[in-house]
C-alpha cells in the first residue's frame, strides 16, 4: 500500500511538469510576413533569438556591440496552430529562449516571392532530444523541405538603458528614412545623427585628411515641422 502511494505521487509529479514540445504552424498567407521579419533581423545581428510565450512568439536580434535590438511579436492568432511548449503550470518556469544562426534562418525563407504561392504551410517545432529547431516547409504536391537548425539556450538580455533618460526621439514614416539612406553611398559603415531644436541632421564621416583625397561629404537636413528633406554635398 505504501509503495503504491509512493509510485502514484512520483508519476503525478512528473506528469505535472512534463514538457510539450513547441509547435507553431504558419499558414500560407502569413509565410511571407514571417520571412520578411527574419530577413530584416538578419541585417542587425548574426544570430536570431526565438522566445515562445503563452500567447505570442517573440523573434529578436541584437547587434554585436549590444547597442541595437529589434524584435517582432507574433500573436497566437497569426498562426494556424500555436503551442509554446512550456511546462504546466507555466508560472513556475521562465520563458525559454533559443538562439539560432541568422544565416541558417535565411536559407529557410530565401525565396519569399514564390513561397506564398508554392507553400501550403510552415511548421516550426522544437526537438529537444536532438537540440534542434525544425522548420518544415510543406509545399504543394506533397513536397516537404525540412531544415534542422542547431540552437543554444541563452539567458535573458537585460537592457540597462531607460527610455526616460533619452533626451531626443525621432519618429517618422519609414519612407523618409529610406530617402535619407538613398542619399548616401551604400558602402558607408556608419552615419552621424545630430539632433537640433529645429530638426535633425544626418552626415557621413570622412577619415583622414580631406584635402588630399577626392572625397565628398553628404549632409541631409530634416526640418521639423513639416518634414522636408534637403541635401547638400
């Protein structure tokens, strides 16, 4: 009798905290949106972090110096099926974080222009035993492309910068930023932003003695308000 009760308690305790593997099914209409998010994050960092929570999937990227972070939040309704795979009860466990190679993620979504027409759905699931995040792209005519990506569990990234300590904030339509970047050479490594009471100036940096080189400096000035762009070179 005592042995039976002891065995029952052990089984109940293990089943209470058993882990259900993460599984997300992206429908065909949303594959292009998810792929564009992966492509944009790959421009920021060499690694992409996936964080499944109870009702949303966070996809993040941080640059090498940890000075820039971007993330996308995909609600559970974005997916055809969503299971975060966290133990039950959820309150007793922190959110898992899986770090993947951005280059490997790009291979999954490298043909976005045709994916929404050829792909029926995409399944993202966790295979803990093999330390893999599996992307299964289910195409028409029964073709399935499987990508097994190695992941590393990481600690949460703590931001030491408070938004309240930032004296300046720039908010504008994305097309304005695209116009600014198109005014500079694509080979530039960095740009300098200077906030002024009447607007924002963006300029490139020229290294060395400017007088002995055939170089040019481009300066964009954004006047506020209204937004207008003037370029001097």
